DNA sequence: TCTGGGGTCCTAGGACCC
DNA sequence: TCTGGGGTCCTAGGACCC
């Protein structure tokens, strides 16, 4: 049996932990640059605020109902996520961290009543961390997802243990709410008269394979109680790593864009080092505002191949800037830039280049020192000169909450 | 004025090989 | 009337997830 644990309205709930005034009132958290609504409290949902909606379009409603609005505070959310995951490990040795706010647990060998076990998990996470969660328990991961959805409508825990419960749960799950059925498949399936998960399991395997590939086939089996998707307890190294951001305001000066691109490149390099990988391809892209009515949308990108795979700030930033120079067109107002690294392999097995080789040892010692200093004294304590100090490309974060758990200066004071 | 930022997997089709 | 039969690798695009 698997449990799917999912935090309720995760980002909003993180804000509430240290700010009890936010309880029982509408709260939303915005995407980077304070653009869209990406997390909503139940009260905000009830007001009709939608996921992904640009906040400026709902300004009136937000003011009228005094909705509390926050910028994304990923330092806080990441730390709370860690605490939740670590606590979950007390309940099973096999935990798959599926996303920042979700985890699958393997419950094999748990002899207790599973619903009671789920309730215990919920109580513990609430008490120790202050995070409300839902727990779905079922024989497969896809069914655990479905159980979790039902749990959230009840008091937070639901287990599918018998076949009758399974059929009931499937009949009460709209097809578009199945894990693995997105917008396109939902349209296709409805056209074929499929409206619930139960209907889906009654489709012929042949049809499903033809229209929804082998993944659809797997899904059908999972919903019928046959486990096809294993728990992945060890984190696989990423095959692509990206750092991309919209600018705080539109930019046309290449010097400023260079600052952002080189910062994104060093951020990719740091992510590579963290998973002990190196990358051979560095892709840079820039584009103008796709919503602009006064300027035509321009999007440019280029992929630079390094002579040798690397995870050095210097190497990646240099390649990214070289790429930027090739795609940059003057006199345009740019809105966003990003760096993506790919062709990723382990740093222990770099294919050397006979003709053009880096002094890897030297670069690595620099990385070690800068990583240490930045971990010890704070992000960007040491950085490349080209990353600059101008703030124009930096995110707009006007409603940022304190980093309650990761900065001494932000520690709460109790009087 | 103001519209996020990450990821993965699968398949079809083209290029190429013998 | 007749037109071989296998393979592999790569990429673009489409689907999905949070």
C-alpha cells in the first residue's frame, strides 16, 4: 500500500505558520515578479480567485475583500518542505519526495489500521510543523492520488482498501482529475463519452494505447489496482537544469542583460555541482514581452557546446555570455532571459578534449571556496564581476515575508 | 503598469547503416 | 508485372506533472 501526502495550499500554509493573523482570511501567494496567483487559501478560492490568474486583473476584488497578498518566499517554502519530508521519514523508511509539497510513502509492513495510521501522520505534521495535509492511501500510486483528492474533501484521510471502495472512488473522480490526464486528454476522453475514472478503466486497452501511448495503458492498470509505477526513493540526477527569470522591468542594455544571464549561468553551475554533475551544452535565450501590444514579440536562443563538460561558474558564464552576444538584437525591450544546461553527466567521468582542455582542478578549488563562502556568509557573498550590482533585472518582490527559519535577522521575537 | 519557473516521458519520422 | 529487410540514432513536437 502507498500513501500520498500532500500539503494543503502549501505556500499559503507556510506563510500562516509564522503569521496566525492569516488564519481564516483570504490569502494568496504570487509567482516570481509578483505576476500571477499561484497559491490560494480556501477563503481566496471561495472568492473566485483562480490559479495562475494575473493578479492585476483581480485588483479590485482583492482590495474589496482585503485579501492578504504575498510574494513567493522560496527560502521559507523550501525549508518548511524539508521539515515535512524529514518528519514523514518517521512513518516509513521508503519516501519518495515527489514535489515541494507532496510525497509518496510505501506502507508495506505497517500492520496498524491504515486509516488510523494516516490520521497519525496528519496529526504529527500539524503539531510538529503547523502544516495541514491530506493523506490518501491505496494499493497503487495513481489510486493513492485519487484517495488523496477524496481525503481533502473529507477530514483529511481516506484509504482505498477494498474493491468496492476502489470502484466507488473511481466513479466519483471526474476524468480530468486523474493523475496523468491533462487538458488535451480530458477533451479527447470526454468526446468518447468518458466522464469518470471508472469509465476510463472500461475503455479497451487497444484504444488507450493508440491514443494515449504506453503511459495511458499503465494508468489503466494502476487504476485497476495493479501497481506499475514504482516508488522512487533515490533522487535521480537531473537531465536538464534551467534558471530563467523575467526581469523586474524591461531592459534593452546588453550590459544589464549580461548581468542576469551570467547570474543564471552561475546558478545552473551551482545546481550542477550540488548533484555532482557536469554539462556540455549551454543554451541561452532572451525574449521580449509576449503580451506587448506596441512591440513585436521576438524570441531568440542559441546552444553553445563546451569543449569539455563543466560545472564551473567561469566556464558556464563565459559560454552563456558568448551566446548572448550572438543572439542579442539592439534597440529591443527585453522581458526575460534564461540559461539551460543539458547533456549532463557525472563529474567523475568527464570526457577530456585533446585540444582544448580546462584546468579542472584549479576551477574546482575555486568552486569549493566560493560555495563554502556563499553557504557560510550568504548567497552572492562572492560572485563574478560580470554579475554586477545593478538591480534592474532583479525580480519584483514587493510583498515578501521574512525568512523566519533561514536568516538570523528574520528570527521571530516574542515579547 | 502589471501575465512564473521549473521538470519528465513518449512517439513519429528522417537520416543513416548493412 | 515488378519494387528487400532489417537495424540505430537523433530530433521535434506533443503530452504530462508540480
